[in-house]
C-alpha cells in the first residue's frame, strides 16, 4: 500500500539517518539499535489496524528484540507515546524572539548539537550515542545542515534541516525553551525560500495550517 503524503515524507527524511530498513506487508520499518529517536525505530503503517498486520508487526519486533512501535494516521491498540502534526511552516509565521539567535553550524559542533537535542527530550545521557550515530550517518551528506539556537551564550535548541522538495524539511528538532521554537523553525524556513516542512509535537502551541496528524503507538502485547 502506498504511504500517504505525511507518512512518506517522514520516511523519506528519516531513512538516511536510520541503520536499517525492512519492508513488511504492513509497511516499511526503520530500525536503529542504540538510538532513542522514535522515528528511527518505528513501522510506518498507512493502513487501519487488522489482526494480520498486528501479528506481522509483533513477529518482526519480537524477532529483532525491539519495542513494537508504529507510526500511523490511524489509532492502533496500545500506548500512545506521542503525536505529530506535519505541515508547512512559513518564515515569520510566529513572532520572532529578540533574545534567541539561530546559527547554521559546522559538523565540528555535532557533539554540542547532539547534547542540546538529547536534553530537549530529557535524555541527556544519550548525547554521546547520538553524536557517534549522526557523525556516521551524516558523513558526506551535503543535503543536511545543523542548526543551533542560542539565548545569549547558552544553546537552547537544535534542529536538523534537509534540502528536499520546495523549501526543505526539519522533522528532527528540539528546544530547551519554548521561546526558541518559532525562531528555530523560522531559521530553517529561511534556508530555502521562506518555507519548510516540519513536524510539531501534539502539545506544541504553534500553529500549522492544514496539518495532518500522525501518532506513535507502542502496540499492546500479545
């Protein structure tokens, strides 16, 4: 089954960053052992739940000793571990912050970038693993750019922009202060034409017109 646009968009963005891809009847699966990014360890499933699909997914994840995590526009039986609103962000779509500055930084600052990203998800202990993983996956990739947001001299946000389509995409990002959200997204949009495709967590107060919703679900045990 062809993936709907937002699901295909996230798969296209995250696949180069994943360690493995597996194609099942119910949809493609990305796996990245040792890295705690949900989108790098999920099945991208376009269909509504069926017993056959659930059985196939459980068999796969059990065989790979991995949590049975599904990203889908449909509600699956299990624990909701986070929703995403996927859409287009226009530069200046929210009031700019006078105290937050965003810079495109070189790969030499990858360890700082990874530390900010990890801390934004309350997982600072993962910073070293993220640094090593992204150092390997981004080597030679000129289509990705690192962004860091600063409040004064303190880093408060990190994002990974990718050149693709019209305006690029930034589906992997995080901030330590909500005041840095809009400036970070605006900076990504300004890299190419004033617009960028992004994912907002379901708790974000920011607005994406015509956003489509996807949900990460940890499937119930069998």
